[in-house]
């Protein structure tokens, strides 16, 4: 198992060519994904159909030969499993029933009830663990409690996470209870993914950057630490990647403070800064700007080489700084991997 490139990097090994995968690598930029999604009917039906979810997970592996596959699912399946209503509006994104009071937090389902909803996701993992190529690692994932909470409070994505900040500032105890419930559910969800065959799990805190000071510690760092500790106790040896997106200077120290095996980085910090400040502590992942997957050309080649070389002194997983966008060109993905894996002169 440890021979998979991704697992070697997560184990602390410095490799000549880093393993590579992309956030949202199964996505709308691929014509085969669009065809399978149309077959499923809608996005949530795709998430909950194990055969089709496994198929879209496998598509970018067949096409590009990434070193890892990431389970196709959505971070908002956990709130749905806790009893929130979830639906998607075409062209606009997710909508949820809102939670803005302590009574509504308390009315959520108990954590041990989530598997009833999430069992199809575990079946997707089981299919993938059978069908992936021997050299390809399988990553499970969940949203981090703060990011999931921002959607549960607002009922949708928001530019500044304002509703969640208002709930947090207005009734910190009630908001903390919501974070705690999501944290406990996330531990159970990721643990079940590992039981089903996930070799690595990643916790996505897409909106961590809007938390500052004590709020960052309480609602980004502390839940991540709790999730990592619980998973390490149950599944020794299974690596955990954390992604406190736009944490800025707070990326430094986040790995040791949480116990995570790898810290994923967005493109707002330079690879050179992260190599000096984060990589000495922990394996790093990232951090090519996703727009290069749209624009391509020599700028893409130069950036891939710069990032690869900046991180070449320690364990590194090559990835984007955020998810690939629907307007990306698959040929640019191929160029990225070709450049990354070229023989250095």
C-alpha cells in the first residue's frame, strides 16, 4: 500500500516527481462527466447513485492517470443526513433549510442517524476501492464544520459568510453547539468512508479565511484537531489532509496544531513562502491557480515548474489552489501533468 506515490508523500517522503490530483477533477469541464450527470438526472441523484458516482470518479483517472481519485460526493450531504432539507437550483447552486436558533440546532437528527442517508456514499467508496488501478490512491472527504455551518445557517453560499458570522456573534453557545454536532457527524462520516476503503481523507474548509483570531482557533483549528484526533484513534496510519483555504499566515503551524499529515494550500500564498514556512512542518499540497486550466500556454508550463521546484525540498502533492472550473480545457490538464512529470534536465 505504501508504494502508492500519494501515500509515500503523505508519509513524509520527498519524491522527484510529486503525486498529482485536482480538486473537482470529476467535474463539468469533462464531456464524459456531463453525459453521466445527464444520465443521473440531477446533481444529487448522481451523488446518491453509487455506480454513476463511481463512474464519474474514475473518468479523470482513465483520461489523465492522476495519482489519486477523490470520491465524488458533496459537502452538503452531511447537513442533509442531519435532517436539513437540501436541493440544488440549476445555475445557482445549493439551497438548504436554514438553522439560526438553538432550538433548530437541537432539532437536528442524532449523529448516529446519518448513515441511513449516507450509505450510498460508502457503497461508492467500496466500488472504487475494487475498480481503481493499483497505483491510484483513493481519497475520501468531507466539508469542515465551519464551512458546512455557513451553508446551514444561510441556506445557500454567501460571499462573506455573513449569516454564519451573525449567528456566531449573536449566540456563540448555540453556534458552538452546531459546530460540535457537525464535527461529530463528520468524524462518523469519514470513519465510515475509511471502513469502506478510503485510504486518505481530506477536510475542506473552503471559507476558513473569513475567520480571524480567536474565531479561527475556535471554529477552524479546534474542529479540525478533533476530527484528526478521532480518526487517528480509530484508524491509525490513515493520513488526513486539511485545507483551511485562505488561512494566509495561519497556514503556518496548522499542521502541527491539528495533527494532520498534510496541509493543502490555496493560490493566495506563494509556493516559496509555503515551502519555507509550512513544508518544514508537514507535507504540503497545492497550489496552482485554477485559472491556468482555462488559459493554458507557456504561463501554465512556467507556473507548474515554479511550484514543483519551490516544493522540491520536501514532501509535496501537486494540486490546484481551489477546484478546477467548468470552463477549463482538458488539454491544459494534460499539459499540466506532462510538464510536472517531465524529466528535469
